[in-house]
C-alpha cells in the first residue's frame, strides 16, 4: 500500500479546506493532517491529487502562492513559505524538518536596520520527481531540476541541474544520477 493511501486511512485526517476556501484547492485523494497549517488567508495554496501533508507542516504563502503537483509528500515539521511564489512539480518528496523559503531580506544598505527594509522575492521552482532529504534548507531564487536528490542537511542557495545529487553547506553537485 502506498504511503498516501495509508495516510488517507487515518480517521483524524481531513481532505477539504475549512477556511478561506477560495484560496485553498486540495486535490482529490489528498490528505492533510489536522495539525498542519495551510494558511490560505495569506495567499493561494494549490495541492494536486494524492498529496500528503503531515502533522506539524506549515504552508504559508505570505502574499505569494504555493503550488504542489500530484503525488507529493510534505513530512512532519516542514516549513514552506511562498512569498515570491513556490512551485513544486509532481512526485516530490520533502523529508521532515525541511525549510523552503521563497524570500530573502534586502541587506544592500548596512546602515538601514533589517526590520526597516523590504524583502526580495524571486521565488523557487522544484521540478518533478525530486527527493529533498531531512533538514534541507532551500533559499530564494533557486530552481531544482527534475529527478534530483538533495542530501539531508544541505543548504541549497544555487540552481540544481536535473538528475543531480547535491549535498553540503552550501550544496554542491556530488554526482549525477544519469
């Protein structure tokens, strides 16, 4: 039995948005844990079919948007922010405690305090069939190519080519899958 099928069987999970229905689209067969936060009031969230959003996960657009394709999993205690737009393809696995932030602080003027500055929002795109290991951090402006693997604990600050296995701080290509 597939993971999402097991998750759907859990009686405490729900499959339809309870607030801001105009901004939340939860695809057929998707399961969202009741302790997950999908903040549709701060921007649109679109989940494709057969997704699993695990307990403690936070999906908060902050004025941007978050879109997941079909057959994705967001495991416990992941944080996904969509300030500049977060687009995730099909079949993406996001392991526990990963943080994906589609925004960054403007630090260009060291004389102006950070809290007085605006944010820079470039957005993040993650293509199909990517595996994001536990504790990964993905920063604003990054594009991750299809069929890539991001090793646990990596900090991704630059684009990742398709079929790459990357790891480290900052993340670097360790080898290619093809």
